[in-house]
């Protein structure tokens, strides 16, 4: 078993899509081991997205991630990181495979409804960020 972090982003929580996303995760056999709701402060969003320092989209991304409630959750499954990335689909929903969560509900490349860790090392860091501080 391994773990990964999923975040329901403000565009999805505002549209009341939290239950829908959870049902997709459960159908795909992810076990939710930790979950909470919160609003990020700008400094926290900047820290979380520190790997994107210098990118043209960072300021707008930070503002968006602080614009409403987010729902981070630690998920458990075999091959959790890889399988969750496959379930959410490409960053840009216009390029996401049919049936993926982003294909179905994301608004655009920024307001793409969900975050998922991209490696086991980052999954550990990101789970610690929300649940072990
Ligand atoms: P992913 O979330 O698929 O791992 P990245 O790590 O590359 O994607 O980017 C982090 C987040 O930044 C994306 O989920 C999206 O919200 C936003 N983002 C990425 N690229 C762009 C872009 N070109 N324009 C606007 N926002 C972007
Ligand atoms: Mg990423």
C-alpha cells in the first residue's frame, strides 16, 4: 500500500462537487485515511506551490487556491500516486482523457478542480504539509 495527496480545489468545492469526487475515488478503490476542509492563506499556498516559483501562472494560481474552501485528503491504495494521476487526467482539461475527473468537471487549465501528488516523495511532503504540522 502507498499513499498520495488529493486536494479538491475551490472551483470544485464551490460547485458542490466534493461528494461526487469522493464517490469517484471510492469507486477506484482509494481509501480516504485523512481529510479536512480549510481555507489557505497566501503564504501557505506559496509554500505548497514552491516548486512553481518563477512560473508565469504562480501568482494567479495562489490567488485561486485561496479563493475558497479546499479539501485535502490522504489516500491509500497500491500504486496510489500513479493511479490517482491517471484518474484525475491531464492538467489541461481540454487534453484530459475521456472519463477522467478533470475531463468531466474541470473549468480550465488553472481551475482544474483537483490536485494530486506527482511522486512518492512529494506525496509524503504534501501529506505532512496538511496533516503533520
Ligand atoms: P498538475 O496539477 O497537473 O500537477 P502542475 O504541477 O504543472 O500541474 O501545475 C500546478 C497547477 O498550476 C495546475 O494544477 C493548475 O491549477 C496550475 N497551472 C499549471 N499550468 C498552468 C498554466 N499554463 N496556466 C494556468 N495555470 C496553470
Ligand atoms: Mg503538479
